[in-house]
């Protein structure tokens, strides 16, 4: 067996992490600032507590998963990139995350396999092969591999989650179509929203993205510092889609809630 150097180990505010030395985004942030994704963690903290069960799609190396595991009952993490998963598995062990289970597969609308783009400069941008071959996805000469894909309702047939978090680079719609039961029981769903990736990776529009989340009554858009309800959700999402307005984590809440952004 060929020996493999998995990366550099760094101790940060969020935990101890084996990081990919070739990554110029998450790794750079952890090495230079000792933190990554603090805004996302703070937003999630508003909706979870000691009894919460969390499903995290796009766990990457665990920079969100590890600190969240310390404040919730349990987490299931999904990571499609086989190289990143090796580091995630090590980081879960190093940080003694005994309430975490992780799976190396892509969340999708069918249980099969798919082509996957393993980006080098920004490993967090790795994704299923997009329908539109925009050169921006291939500018760092990524390796193309085949990875297993699964419907999460099939993988986790009896499990209920209070919160679902998705950061999977345009594959959110595929994942949601594969977990209608899980979504029907979730109280809160976080989803990275990049309209150009919804179009180019999934071949979808704002209405299609919203369809699996139709039962949720509140939409929170942190980047706009606003929350809207019911009929205004579609209009807000469509306006963002038309303007290519991105957000690292829009929030769908099942109940009608008002968020005070101060």
C-alpha cells in the first residue's frame, strides 16, 4: 500500500484539524486566523440545543461538525470527497466526537454512483459533475472520480433530525429530492444558496429549489438581514435568483417566527 501524507495538523479555536496543505481557502483561514465559518456556527446555534439531532451534508474536514458536536445530542455527517473524508474521519477521532457518525458518499435523489469533481485549490468547492461545464469549476485542474450516491431516506430510514444543514455546491436540490421523509420531520433547514450553481449544477430554477421546502413557513436570509413568511418566501427567493444574489446559509423554519436582526 502506498503511503499517503494526509495533511498538516493544526490546533484552533474550533478543535484540532488535519488540513489539506493544497487548500487555499479553509486551510488558509484555519492556519492564519484559527477559525472558519464562525457566522454559520453562530446562526446554527440559534436553533439547536443539548437535545438536538443534526444532519450535516458537506461536512468537509469537520470545521463546523466538530464544534457543533459539543453542543448537540448527535450529528450525522455526509461527505462525498474521498480525500476530504479521510481527514474528516481523523478529525472526528482526534476531537473525540463520540456522538458523530459520518458517511463517505454523495447525497442524491437516487442510490447509485456519480461523477465527482475534486477541486484542489478549494477542496470545499468540490462537487458532482455540473450539467453546465463552466470553466470556473475546472480552473485548478481537478481530478474527476466516481463516488457512491445515496438517497438519505434510504440510508437513514428511521432517523429524525431537528436541523438539516447543506453545503454541497449546487447539489442541494438532488439531496432534498432524496430525503422527503427527513425534511418532513425537520424543524429547520440551512441551505447554501448560489443561484448560478442551482442553474449550472442542478439545471433548476428558484421554484424547483423551493418545492421540497414548501411546508416551511419562514425564510431567513442572513445576508439581507431579513425574514419573510409564507407567500413572501417565493418572491424573496426568486428575486435573489434573478439577481444572482448568494448566501452561505439561508434558513427555512417550519414554524412562523420573527427574527430580530437588531
